[in-house]
């Protein structure tokens, strides 16, 4: 077991999930409240990582992060270090790559709140902010938890985009998925097997939790 | 401001046509009736601030809630309108008590809980405060919705078809409860319904809406006896609307209908020779008993032949073709009277149209409605 790689993976997954929580809430709520016509492009862009080959996304991020590019240059000017082949770089890549996993469950959860429940809250004198806290959030939390678990577990298993953007720098960007690949290349099958089994069990447990969350219906909305 | 507590005036052509002016006094219950799509719910949503009409003003006591010309449009949170939604729209994750306290913005948490219990007692839900909405029956959910609307200390109470989602038995009980409850409510109440019986049983005044236009606002009795236009009469389910011409015979007003000349109780404010629409309520058509004299039988007697005879429980609906080419007349009589008088299709019968009941409509009142309807 490559503990350093597992540690990197867990940290990466935690960062990606934490950053995607507010992004998912904002984007998911906006998409749920916007009519189909106005949201088409954004919705497609959010879903793109589901079908885009990770290496393609990795390629464009490498270009974007390079010092020749304004974005990469700005990051270096502000922080003093580049994004390519760094932990920060793979965090940003993970956030983009996991957008659909975080946004879609939250969007579906918001969409399942009937519009009249929100209107009833306004007519009861609740501000938009109080409506969100007291009414919407308690109704969507299973969707939010699902989004976070999916993001977390999907980040643990990322390979292509991390390898492209981060390389496999030990202690910086070498995640557990890349470590499994490296061990196999080195004919260390037992180490690869241990790490693979760890990921398999974690993934299975995560999917189980997500399914039981989306399946439960204690809050009957008339 | 005037004695009117709530005043509203709404106008727009699209997407939903609206053209109406309504005022409701404190403690008064106004029913908005009309077929589906007539704009009843849109009017309610406009008052609550959930819908913004193109042009309009809404005043509640001294507050201006909406004035499109002055660009005033208060959000629902600032309007203090208690709205009971058609499907109640309770908050599914909150207990009955919390559904109420969440709508309160004054007092300590303890005071709010006490107030919630007091309101639940008013709507006969004492003891259910810790239940969740899905653990309640439809009737109980409706009561929670009413209590929540009151919890806000509203300046106007709006009820959107509040009895449509429950069964017949519960409906009757809830209607009685509302009739009792409204005496303790000091703000204007607007009830949206498509049920005329419900409207006439509960409301002080009824406003008939069609295509977003308020055709007539009146007390139930005036509305049923003196509909302003043929359209109002038909919307209220009346069929006996006819054409006639005003005459003067020996200085007395008469109405020519086919070959008949009908007496009128009062002289309509229209010139002799005018072509008019007129209406007679069911209650003022008297069937003559066979072989025996009936009260008032000399008043406007009309003879005809029964062309349809449909028993509907205790009442039987009869259509008769009148002699002299007048339009067919429909009347309701009790089924046992129909049996006793041997009324069946093809039978010849005689009725009296009581002069007191004949209502000659004034075309000036509704030609404008029609011309506007055509342009819309």
C-alpha cells in the first residue's frame, strides 16, 4: 500500500468536494430555476466531462495552466508557483472534471421542490435567504450528500486528467489510482491488488449510500 | 382611505387577459367565481405579489402594494397577504406547529409556540401539533394551511379553491368551519371557487369573472335574480334568457315575446320599441295545476308542450316549447309535482311567468363588455 499516494488522493478528494459544495449549490439552484431555453449551454457545459476523454480535458488544462497563457501567468504572479504538475493544479482539474457529479444531483433535488412550496414560504413572510435555509436546504440535503459522496469517490479514482496535468510526482501529484498503474508497470501485482481492493470497497460503499439516500422518501411532498 | 379595506384594479391584454376593479371591506367575504381559465387564481396571485400584472394598483388599508404607474411593486414578503393554496403547499419537513411558527415574525419563540397552539385550537387541530403534514388527512392539511395563513397576522386572507381537494363530506364540514371562523376574522377575505353553491353559501358578495373580466359583482340574491347580461346569466347556469321588444300598451310597460305580450312589474329605463335581452329565474316560473286553479295563474300565462323531461332526484327539469313561436322555456319542478300532474314528453302544460321576476337587461350595461371581448 502506497500511503503517501492514498494521503494525496484523500486530500485531493476533500478539497474537490469542499470547493464543489458552494459551486454545486449555486449552479444547481440556478439551473433548476432557469427555463430550459436559457440554460441549455450551461447545462451542456456542466455535463461535458461525462463524455469528454480525460486526456482531452487534461490537454486543454495543461495549455490553460502554462505560463504563456494569461490564466497560468496570473496564477504564477499571484502565488509564485505554476499550476502544471502541482497539487493546486490537480485540485482545479478535479473541480472541473467533477462538475456534473456535484451539480446534477443538487439540481435534481432543487427541481423536485414544487414551485408552490417556495411561494408559500414567501407568502409566509420568509425572505429568499430564510426560504433557502428553512425550507429548501432541509428538502434537498439528500441530493447534496449524494453530490458530495459522488464527487469524493470519483476524485479518488481519477486517472487520465491527473496524469496529464499533475504527472506523477511522489508526495505532490501521485494519487492512488496512478500508484496502482505504476505498481503494475513494475510487476508489483500484490501492491496493486491491495490498493485496487481498497478503492473497490470504498466505491461500492459510496454507491450504496447514494442509492439509499435517493431512494428514501420520508418527506412526502404533496 | 375609504371604508374599503382592500382595493384593486388590474389591466392587461396578454398573456392572461385581466380587466377588473374590486373593493372589499374589512370582514367581508368576496367570492370570485368563473369557469376554469377565467383568471380567478391570477387575481389572487396578483394580490399576494406572486404575479405581476401589466397595469394595476392594489391598496390595502393605507398601504400601496402595487402601483405600476409609480413603479411600486412590493414583494410577497412585504404584503401581509395570507394565502391558502389550492393544494395547501405545507412545508413537508416541518411539524404542524413549525409550519405555523415559521410564518410568524413577532414575539419570542415561546410566545410563537403559544400563539401556534391557540391558532390550532381555532381550526380544531389541538393535539396534532407534533405531526408532519403527510401524517394528516386532506381536511386536516387544509386546516393547517388556513392556520398558517392566519399565523402571519394577514391584512387580507386569500383562499384559492380551498375545498376542491377534499371529498364531499369533508368539504361540507370545512365550509361550515369557514363560515364560523370568518366571523372572528377582521380582514377582507377573498375566496376563489368555481362552485356557485359554495359561493352563495359563504360569500357576502360574488364577483363573476370571465376571460379575466369582472362582469358583475353583487350580492348572491341580486346576482341570481338580476344578472347584468346574458353572459352572466349563462355563467351562473341559467338558461331562461330570451330576446324581446319593449312596448307600451295603455300606458303600461309590456314585453313582446313571440306572439305574447308579457306584463312587467316595473318600467325599464329604455325607450319603447327597444330590442332587449330578458331573463326569468326558475323560482318565478309557476306551473299551473291540472284542473285546479293555481295562485297567480292569470299573470303572464304561457301554454306549451313538453319536449324534454329529465328527473334529477327530487327535482325534474322540463323543457317546454311555447305556443306562438317563442323560444323554449326551461323550468325545474319537484319530481312529485311532475308525477301528480302527469307531466311527460308531449304533454300540454301551462305556466305563469311572474311579472316580478322578469328582469329586462339594459344593453348599455354590457355592450361595452362584448365589444372589448371581440377586440381582445
